[in-house]
């Protein structure tokens, strides 16, 4: 019953897509359990580069079932576009199953997302994909679930009702309103394509687990964007941590074996919110350029900074990480010395605990420790043994600081630039 979970341990963009692709070598089922098309998981296979937003990253492996679980918010029009894009490049999308319990994102959610960001005093810097408003509707118990894709008449009625409510709000705010029938036509076209993929994935997933199939849960975003554990309110609207896999997939915590945490050798963040180790100088720009740190979903330049061990240790603790996959080690190749944040100085007091308050984190000054760099190219390394001594020392210090062990190291975007550290 090997059920593993892979999650991000920072603010997303840790390289989860690539790791999932590597870990799915002998997996039977890959499951997305939260979020939506705010995610952008990049997978490079040979010369081909794919960015997945909703489709699980197991899609490039023949025969791997790809489940979009009940915990997601799914934009049906965007999902169809993504599937078509993959099909045009010869990828088989018949492996996809969409949970009948998943919530759907419609145009009005995206419009509400952008409207609320435009008018907000404290901007979150969302992806504008309608994630927050769709989860809000779920919790208010007025959301529309994917099961309705199989019932076009009921779907149309529900869609028109919700549009009417949202249009009143948009009109009152002096904003653009939804062209209901034009948008409904797009939704119904998507429904026709998706209906055969909609099923009760809770049963199919639990049957796979019972049959001893290998299952991998694919987290999106990262622990520091978790609605409970992240830098609230500068977070996404779902539980991104490993616990979310059980609720968002419909499986028991007893089924879980390993919990992989993907962790970048430095730190990045997109959107607003506190980021104690952020670099505003040339070293930050160097990380951005060398690491190609531009959003896979929105193209926004990512904020870059040193590895924050305080935040990462908190993330490893709440996730129960037992294996780390360190990505982008090669981005640090040219540095003479590398800083790591081992504590925060907040109002004169030093702490190694991650504060709950965004205001406190905003005020935190990083307490930095400096490690010598290795100043040589690691992108050709194919085993842990081939890494320079200082790179090994850096990895060992990361593992010690976050209280977890390193299972995989990655030194470049390709499948073959990943090796075991055990
Ligand atoms: P939302 O998920 O679109 O509501 O955005 C909320 C916050 O999460 C913003 O700061 C986004 O930039 C961030 N975010 C959402 N998805 C991702 C992701 O996949 N990677 C990195 N940041 C993300």
C-alpha cells in the first residue's frame, strides 16, 4: 500500500513538477489534491518543455492514472484548453479522471478575484485565476461541483443563477458584468469534453490503494502559502500541506507512507507578503537570472533570497517531511559564499520559531550564517559523490537546520540532472 505525498516546503515554485515526473517512474496513480490552475508545474523531457496547471504531472508516463481530486477548484474551460494543448503534442489525456466532488471555477470567480485585488488596501498579489472566490463559494455551500458537467441542463440553470447574483455585485461596483449566454456556451462545450472524465475518484483511488498500486499525491504551491500555516493573509486559499492530501483525495491518513518535501537551495516568492531573506541587490538578481525565476503561470519575476531555514523547518514540521528533494543547487554554483538564515531578530529578540503574524515576520531581520561556496559547475554531476565537498557541506547543513534527511538532489531542469543523495 505505498502511498506517498510530495509537497512544496517554501512559497511554491520549488520544482515539484520535475520531481513528480522523476518519482512517477514506477507509480500507478498521481493525484492532485488542492488548488487549481494557479499552479504551474514545469516538466522538461529531452528538448520538450511542458507547463502543467491542472493536469497531474504523471501524464507523461504511459498507463499512469492522473486524478484531479475533490479538493481542487477546477476551471473547466482552462482544463479543456490544457488537455487540448497536450493532445496536440501527442500526449494521451485519457488517463485523466476528474473528481465529481471537485468545485468549479467560472468566469465570475476570476472577475471577482481581479476586482477584489484591484480594490484592496492590502493586495495579496493573486494569480487572478479565481481561486479564492471559488473556495469561498465552496465554504458558503453555493459552489457548483464537477458532477454537474454530466448534467448540462442543471449546470446551465445553476450557472445562470450564480451569474445573476455576481452580476448584481459587479454592477453595484461599477465593474464589467458577465455576458451570461456567451460564457455558458463555453462552459457547456467544456462540459461535453470533460463529462466522460468525471467520476467518483474517491472510490477509484481507494480501490487502487487496496490493490496495492503505487500512489503519489502531488502538492501545489507550498507550505508557506497554506491557508492555516502560511504567511496569512498572503497565502492561497487551500491546505497545501501533506494533511490536505487526505481530505483533498478522500484517503485515510493511515494509508500514507513517505512524505517528500521539495525544497529549493535558496528561497523565492511571487506575489505580496513578508519574505525575511529577500535580496534587493545584485545577488538577488543573480539568483533570478541563473534560476530562471519567472512565474510559470503568470510570467511575473519571482522575488529571490537566501535559504530561510526557520521557515523551512516550520514547513517540514507541519508536513511531517521524512525525505527532502533539494532542487536548483546548481544556481548557487558561482557564489564565493552562501548565506543561510538560522534565526529572526524581531524587535530586538532573536528567535528560531516562525511567527504566526505577518506583521512580525515583516519586521523580522534575518540572522545569517555564511558557508563557503564551491565555485564550480555542478550541472554535469550524475551522483551525489560527484558533488564538490562544499556543496555536500551546504546540503548537510540544510538538512540539519530543517531536521530532515535529503533523499534527492537536482542540479538542472532535465530528468537526468537528478540523483539520489542516500
Ligand atoms: P492565488 O492562489 O491565486 O489566490 O494567489 C495567492 C498567493 O499565492 C499569491 O501570492 C500567489 O502569487 C501565490 N501562488 C499561488 N499559486 C502559486 C504557485 O503555484 N506558485 C507560487 N505562488 C503561488
